[in-house]
């Protein structure tokens, strides 16, 4: 299955083709070197970790809503 997706990776050459205002976001956990290049993950870590934290708060809110 990994071979099927081997050509699909967020990496710096792809980012350079994107709009200059584009954000790299990931909800984590990330498979470094597979779905996102290590260098790309590190370069955009602030945005990625903010996105992952937002996901956590959303999940907690949904669980609270379901429980009450």
C-alpha cells in the first residue's frame, strides 16, 4: 500500500509550487519521510503543532457534548 502512495508527499518542491500564502497543516501523528518530508515538517512545525492542538480541543468538545 505504501508503494501506491509513494509519489504523494508534502515536500519542499511541492510547497514552492503553492501560493506564497499557503499553510502546511497536519493533524498529527505524521509519518515522517513518507507522507510529509522531515525537512518540511520541521520548517512548518509551528503551524502543524497549532493545528494538532486545535484538533485536541475539538475532540474534547465533541466528547463533552456526547457525554452530556
